[in-house]
C-alpha cells in the first residue's frame, strides 16, 4: 500500500514529506488510517540519532490514533470503522515467558518497536505514525473505549503507559508519596495518573515557572531542584520517584529524597548518567530502577481507566508541516504538555523516495 508521511533523511535535516510503501496485509494484520499522532521526545532522539541505531529515512511517531480501514483474512478482533490506537510496540515473539505474561515490552527475543525496529518477517525497518496509514498485527492494536476523546488520547500510548506502568509495578495507591522529575510530556501524565490513583504528588522541576500548571494537573507540591534548602528539607519523603529528564544528568541530588525501601525509577534519558554515591542507597535500602513503556494488556487497561476517569493529556494540536518547529520547541521544553499532529493536515502528494 502506498502512503505518505514525514521522514528524516539524516540526523540534522528537517523532516520532509515522504512517500513510502506499507506492507500488504498479512492474515493477522489490521490497516489503519491515522487520524492523530502525538510527538514524543523519543521521536526527536531517534530523528537526531541520539541513541546511535537510527537508519534513514525514518518516519517517527508512536502515539497513534486512527480508524480501521481493512483487515487480514484471519484478523477478527476489529472491523472497518473501529477507532483504534497503536503505541510503541508492533510485534514480539509472543512465546517467551514475558510475552505470555503480557509484558511484550520485555520480550526475550526483543520487541519490535513501531519505528526504527526490524520487521520480524521481512526484516524491513519499521516506520511510525507521522503518516497517513499504518499496518499492524491485530494483537498489537488497542481499542479506543467509548468516551475517550480521540484528539487528545494519542499521548496515552507512550507518555501515558510509560508512566502508568511504573505506578503499577511499584504499587502506587491512595496515600503513596510520588515525585515526578521533569514536567514535560511524560511528567504531566505521571502527575495526572498518580493523582487519579490517590497519591500525594510532588513535581520536581528546574524552576518555579510551572508551579500553577503542576497544581492544576493534580500535584500537591512543587520542589525546585536547584533550591538546595528545599531539597534538603524533602529528604526521606517519597515512596517512588519517576525521573523523566531527557538528557544526561546527575542522580545524586534525588537519591536522598527516597524513604527507606523506596525506588527511583528512570524512564527518561537512556544512556550513561553521572556517577552516584552508593552510600545513601546502601544505608537507606533504597533502589534505583528502570522501566520501558508497558505491555499491550496494561496499555488497554490504561486506556479504559482514562476513559472511565476522564484523565486526558494536555494537548497542543499542530499541523503536519509544523513538526520541525514543534521539535525545536520540544528541545527547549517549550510545550504544555504534548504536541499532537492532526493528520488531516498531511498533504496527499509527497515526493517519492
Ligand atoms: P519532554 O516533553 O521534553 O519533557 C522532559 C522534561 O524534562 C522537560 O519538560 C523538563 O521539565 C525536563 N528537562 C528538560 N531538559 C532538561 C535538562 N537539561 N535538565 C533537567 N531537566 C530537563 O520529554 P518527554 O517526551 O516527556 O520524554 C522524556 C524522556 O523520556 C525522553 O528522553 C524520552 O526519550 C524518554 N522516554 C522513555 C520511554 C521509556 O520507555 N522509558 C518512553 C517514552 C519516552 P522541567 O521544565 O519541569 O524541568
Ligand atoms: Zn514515546
């Protein structure tokens, strides 16, 4: 199937219109017309080859909301016209212990990511949701529940599930003391979701500028990370800290904020962090952990939870041709709090590869 999208052709040029092929429907595939796609900081990292594995051209985008337009011969979960979503994962081995538990993101045979992954059958590089269409095997397609606003639901597919999963893993519930470092796309969803679970939520931000926003999103407090006195006063006060910072940074200031047996979970920047002092980790039986995305079943539970409790991302809707400005603003943390591309603004004709 021919489709159009926006692609990067190297690590420094802007994204440009791009025509490419989606695979012909396999028996268990669903073809989707994309209506909206969120803009994640990972799209920017991948476009810039920050992680060193990008193959060009690359079409980013893994916060996809759309409508089913065709189904494979043995794909029975969805019908044409259904509103559906696709997140960060499009395939896995489906047989290992992790896949059988519904933790496809931890697949022993390496999960296939929505873009910059390798198709398990053809070996082609997968291409993401800054496009008119996508073809995905049905087990990796999510259902948009009734009552969930499709124009703002997209960011739940990455920012939402990536913060929801650690909240579930570490058992956050009413009264849990949760801190969120970095109030961006992931951070604002972490605040909303933790607040919806009844937690006491503190935002840890670089400045005081987002205080009013943090409170409006459901936080109870804001801690400025450069305020040494306030940071010292917050020692031993959290059960879980979710770190969403997208750049290499020092973890030392955050570890002492954990209470005994509490966890600092890294979901942001992937790669080396500054050396940390092991003394407070050992002495306080504290933990430093990581968490990638979330499984398909857990993602569906999140969508259902958000429909029921009307927890929705804060979205700034953009046209497809505004994506390069949006990337520049994302780099400066100038987004409140997630860009979403209205895919009806994607031009039909685009130059061939
Ligand atoms: P984002 O919208 O750009 O938000 C990041 C926030 O971090 C900013 O709003 C800012 O908050 C803070 N920040 C930015 N630059 C900083 C700096 N130099 N030092 C300290 N804090 C800084 O990004 P996002 O989309 O939420 O993504 C965050 C990170 O998570 C990215 O690295 C992304 O690749 C990663 N990610 C991981 C997964 C996973 O599976 N684990 C999934 C999705 C994304 P303040 O202004 O409040 O300080
Ligand atoms: Zn993402």
